[in-house]
C-alpha cells in the first residue's frame, strides 16, 4: 500500500510539473492557439511516410559524426612520409589528407568506428532520399499544392550526391583518386570551357594542390549549409500544408487523420531516430566499408583494379562504360561524345525531367485541383509505367558499372556483356513501361471484380449440376472505400466551394 501511495503521489507531481511546463511554453511560443494547434497536428500513420524521417535522422548522424571528424582531418595535399601505427605503409610518401585519415582509423580512439558510421550514414541518407522521392512520385504527392516541396526534394537529392562525392574524395586514397581522375575527364569533355573548368577545380594540371582543400570547404560548409536550409524549408512546408494520407473511411481532401504530433508522433519518431542511430552504429562495427589502407595513397600513374564507386554514382560509371568511343573533330577541337553524353548530358536530362514532371503532368492531364490523398500506383498506369521504366534504365546502368567484376566472376566476355547492357538499356525501359501498364490495368479489373463479386473465402461448393464454384463474401467497408477510389474520382474532380473551405 505504501508503495502504491508513493507511486500515485509521484505521478501526480509529474502531471502537475508537465502541465506547468506546457502552460509556460504555451504562454511564450505559438504552439497551440497562435500556431494553429502545432502540437496537435496530425501525422498519418503509415510505414511509407517513415522514409523521409529516416533520411532526416541519417542527416543528423552525418552532422554529428562530421563535426567530430573535422577535429582530426587535415585537408592538405602536402606530401609527407608516413610513420604511424599501420606498419605496411611506414616510409611511404602520401598526402597529409591521407595520413590524417589513417591516423583517424588507427590512432584516434573510436576513430574508425566514427569514420565508418559517417560513411554508412551517407549511404543510407542518399538511399532514403531516393526512396522517399519514389514514394512521392508513385503516389502523386508532388501535385498541387506541393510542387515547391517536390522541387526542394529533387534539389536535396542533387546536393546530397555532390556532398557524397566530395566526402568520398577527401581521403585521397587510390580509389577516390581514380574517381577524381574520371571527374577531371568529364570536365575536359565539356566543349569550349572544359579545360578552364578543370584548371579552376584542380588549381592547375591534374592532380594539382588545391582540390582537396576546396572539396573540404564544400563538404563541411557550403553544401551542408544548403542542405540544412532546404531541409528546414521542406519541414516548414510539410507543417504548413496538410500531410498527404492514404484513402480510407473518414479521410478526405480536407482533413488529416493520424497521430497528434505530441505526444504520440514525437515518441514514435524519437524511437525511430534511436533505431536508425543504432542500426548505423551496428553496421559501422561489424561491416567494413572503405578500407583506405588496403588501397594505398593516390598516385597519378596507378589505377586501382576493380575500382567501384559508391552506389549512388554507380549509374554514372555504367553510362560511361556503355557508350562507344565516339569522337568528332570540329575546327581543330575534339568533342568526346563517349564522355560528354553519358556524364554531362544524361544527368542533366535526368534532373531536368525530375524538376519539370509535376508541371508537365498537370498540363497534360488537366488535373489542377488540390490533391491531399495518395494515389494508388495502379490507378495511374502511365505515371507508374514511366517510373518503372526509369527504374529499369537505372538498374541497367548500375549493373553496367560493374561489368568487369561480373564478367570476371562468371567467366564471360566483358565485351559481350557490354553489348548485352547496351541492348537492355534501349529495349528494357519501353518493355517495362508496357508491362507495367498492363499489370496496372489487370489490377484495376481485379479490384472491380472484387467489388462486384466480393472476396473469395477459399471454400468450394459443388453445384446441383455437378460442377464446382467458389464462395465469396462482401468486401468490408474500409476496403470498399479504397477499392472504389474515393478521394480521386469523387473528391478531386471538382474544386471545393468557399463554404466547404470555411467548414
């Protein structure tokens, strides 16, 4: 009894303290009345919405580990002779950047764990952004009024790619140096100004003395600042606009059903943060990544065998390997199509399409109403087909980036494999588009049949005529609401009236 009374008094004191704290905050910050009920804002509860949160929390891990690594890394290309804990490289000449990375890995307590945690967080960050963009695309969450947030998301993905490449290049090991050599070739392929761009970036002839310090400034200051600013704007727009949600009973274009921000969403999201941090830390402890000591310091006369970039630029590597050696000489100047097309033109077209797609779809379809309910991909076969076609194209390029490894592993001709990838790059996307459209149509027909005939129960009865037939039961109301496509066919086809908006 005494223990129960003590616990009850402690609970009462905690409630009173919480109420006083809430009153204190509410009187000084616009969290309830002035802020439109910020702490009671509803967040839909569906696993697909966690992809953006995983990207955000990976970014937080990147910031924390990146600040720690800056205390020990020396962004200098000054040549030094290594005398450290890793004896196989003792007496070897290398840059100060590479030496400091070795010191972080072997001489700083916890250094290798934090360096690998930073690298793993970068990979997960880019993967989460990419999957989040795919979720937004396939569900139509980029449509009015979220076009600006889509543009911000694509820009975040582009900046994350640049940030990842800059960080990947900083250790100045043989693998990253090979990547920088490829980057210099891409710069040189740009007509008219390519030489000037290369000289500016490297501070002279390759490899120069200025690239690592410049990449370091971009990696720890400029690009993270832009990322942080855009993430902030992105989150503000998410709060300002209603969160998208999946169709269901009680969910319309004019409400949001889900967990209140405080305390349920805050608790769940906080738990997700610690899960992301824990999984990344576990990976950093048991899964080795980027062992720079095995590659050695960068030398311009050596290329690492079987070199592969991080996955997010693997498609660029694959595109470079697929284009034949096409060159054109114009007025004494050589245009290297085999580098310009895959490494400059293709990525440029890719991001131009991503930026323009919401506006192109709105113009083609004429759908101008606000959209707050997520589309099922099957209900938009053309958009879904285009997305699957683009993913198949990306998969071909990513696989082509490792054509030498695949050929060596399976003992096949690398030239034959390259031709297979070239044909697949041209033939697979249209095939994927057509198949996806047919599959979406078949799923729609199956949904309509399920609505009219009901769900199969698995029971089979024999008829009086001696045949057999399956039994069905009516679809429940929640499922019927989704299958009928409420919120798209009913809610979206018209603009809400002024009276409805006021209600």
